C-alpha cells in the first residue's frame, strides 16, 4: 500500500458514506449495535462450523445491496488484507490432521474444515466492518460513540486524527506524485529525498495544525467539540436493531443452510 | 502485529475489550483539565504521523523479514502515557474501520498488545527509570532499546496467548512463541534505535517538548520550535526508514511463513478440547443432521456423515442463492422513483 492509494481509499470510503440510501439514513447507533451483535454471533460458533455460517452472509449482502455499495471494491479490500489471516489459518490443516469429513469418498481433515471456517469468519467480520463504515461514515460513528458514553476526549481525538490523516495523506500523495513525475517513475526513492519529503510533509501538516488551533481559539474553542448534526432514534432504527439481532440468534440456534439442504434432499427423494 | 477478528473468540476479545475500555476511561479522566488547547491538535497530528509511519515497513537486516514502527514508546515520551494511550487507540480504531486491519472484536486485543505494553510498562518502568535522572545520550539509547524490546516482546507474547486462548488456530504454543519472539526482538531493537534517534534530537534542541521525560509541567508548547525540531526528527526517521523500507512481509506474517515452510511434527490438539467440549455442550444443534435425535454422543468433533455434508453443501449454496435473489428484489424495490 503506498500513501497515494491509502489516501484514495480512505477518501473513497468517505465518499461512499455520503450516499443517501435507507441504510445510510439509519441512526449510526443502530448500525453499530447490529454490526457488533453480528460479529459476536459469527465468532461464537465452534471452529469447525461452516454451513451454519453461510446464512450469516444475509446481513452484509442485505447492507451492500440496500445501501448500494460497490461489492467488488469492498471485496477487493477484504482480499487484500486476507494474507494475514490465511498465514495463521494455514496451520490448522498442518497440525489438525484427523479426518472428520467424507465427501465423495475423499477424507477431509478437521484442519481444512477449520481453515475454511476461519476464511468464512474473516470475510464476514472484515466485510461487515468495512460495510459499517461505508454506510455510516466516520463522523457519524464518532457522534454515535459520543452518545454511547465513550469519553469525550477520545471522541475528540478520533475526530482530530481523522481530519489530520486526510491532510497528511493528501499532501503526501501529491508529493509522491510530484516526485514520480520528476524521476521517471523511479520507485526507489533515495534516502535524502524520502527524508526531506517526510520532513516537509510533517512541516506542512503541523503548520496547518497551528493555523487550525488559532482558528479554533478565535472561534471560542473551550476544550470540547460540539457536534451540531443531530441523530435521532426513529422507528426504522428500532426495527433494524430489533430484527437483525433476533435473526442472528435464530441463525445461531438453527442451522438454516442445513435445514434448507435437508428439506431439498427430502423433496428430491 | 494486528490480530484479526476471525482468529479471536468472543470470550477473549470481550475480556480485552472491557480491560481496554476501562483504561481509556481512566486515561480520559486523567487528562481532563490538564488538556491545554494546543495539545488537542498536537495529539491529532502525532496520531496521523504515527499512522503514516506505520504504513512504511522496514526490513530487519539478515532475516528477510520486516516490521513497522509501532510508535508507542515515542508517543509516550512526547505526550506522557495517558495521552499516548489515547492516541494509539485512536490510530487502531481508524485502521480497523477504514482498512479492516484488525477488527471490531479484536480491537481490544490490538489496543492492549500495542498500547498497554509500551505505554504503561516499557515507558514508565524501564525508559523513565533509566533516563529520568541522567539524561545522557547513551542512557537514552539504551533505555529506548530495552524499553522497545520489552514492550514488543510482551506484545508479541500476548498475541500468542490471545490466539491460543481463542482456540480457533491450531498453532502449538511452542512453535508460535519460538517464531514470534525472535522476530519481534529484532523489530524491537530497530524500533529502539529509531525512537532513540528522535528523542536525542528533540532532547538536545527542545527538552521541554518531551513532556513525558520529566515531571515538570511546562507551559504551552511553542508550536514553531516544536515544528522545527520535529521536522529534523522526521528527516532522521525518514532517512532511517528509506534505508530500511522494503516490501518484505510483516514480522508476524514472516514468522508464520517460516513455520509453515519447516518440517512439522505430529498434531496436538489438546489445548482446544476443553473449549470445544464447552461449546458443544452449550450448542443447541451440535449436529448438522436434523433428522436424527440430538444428544446421541458428546464428542469434540461435530459428527458428520456424508449425507449431512451434502445437505450442508446443498443448503449453503441454496442459502447464498436465496440471499442473492432477495437482495436483488430489495435493490429493485428500493430504487428511488425518479
């Protein structure tokens, strides 16, 4: 990941959260609560669970579709970070060799089952986190956190960090582009160049921070940020928070995929 | 060193969530009233700085592995432990939300592993003890290296323990530890050197900026002087980074890659068994086969025969198709009428 792509990425995620869909209009607290509930339920399965997890795709897919989010883009983001998990998960087939599965005459070891389970968990949880942000937005998340009694100092830090990250990444990617244009796209930046670039970047950012600080003081900053946008818990939010967790509990208790499969087999027979 | 949601169990993740939330609350209370106006944007800038620095990997000489600056110790030395903990936590929250680096449930683990050890153990118990009385160059270097190494060793060990207790991965304790600790020893030494270089520079030019180095509560920071000092520090770090910068895998990934590449011994699964039994007992439908009466036998493994396997496969496929169809209908229904 280079600085430019990280910046574009963060900016695009921000852009996605500005959309106006029924999901975007929901109270951020409702979405956070449902997502956290979702993640907890998914991760509460034992490590050899595969089929029951499949029905949980309903939640991210529902959000993806009704919030009109770019499926492939978010999928790519999840795939990009997947090596970290795969590199740990790959040990399960190595250390866990007992056969528990017989599929078309071939024995499948417990390790491969848990490996697949980890991959599904990973896609569900990482995907739902990205979807949560893409259909909520960071400011709204902060607003929700403030309402959910997270210490105001921490919320303020999140807001400031978020603002400065964009400033820093924005300036940085411009500098990297300028360097690339002047060096025939030489990817190996010299030590001197890199050092002065990062130094300059910090100089500009701190410079800006000082200006913002002055501006804040001039506008009567008294140590806390007041967020003016109001969030309100409406009937649709109540419905969202009530229905999804209930569905998660049902999907946790009853293996929907298994039920459907058995039903189909019975009908076929 | 970021742990992922997929490898954490709710019990482990939840416990660390509670611990880190309590710590965040405690730090916020400690900062209340002490926070001057310049410190608010300063914490933000430093968070962004660490965020950018963490994206750059440096290679560890002679191993082919690489790691990134976690910056915890550096933040503690500049801001003091309480503000530093808040900054580190905020960086991890942004990484988790925007890049799914880590995860929601694993956030507690990640804040604990990368925040608590450098800020509340390595900094006050090692760095400060070694440096606070005599501010000599060698003491700062030694203090930073030892503190970084201890902080990262504890963090890496904590990753191993949390992964093990979660019981999702089958990695044996000894293999995991033997690969995590040496890799993070190397990362810690490099991190110590880089941290020391910045600290010494700042100490020579503007010692009062290092708020965490001595207890004196100096007045508002001079932004201009801070800026001048930090730019040079950034150049020093930048120089070091460009030397180390590489596309090699992260230390954690490398450790695991190395293990998978080497010869492995017989599988051992006993660590997971108690948890599995517990989960099996609490599960309402431990068996996939719904036609059978449940509770025939209590085994660690879900009892699966080929019929239930096929049922599961067919059902899963059908569920996915159904989900897809319902979503399509939803999309069509939700389309705003123009």
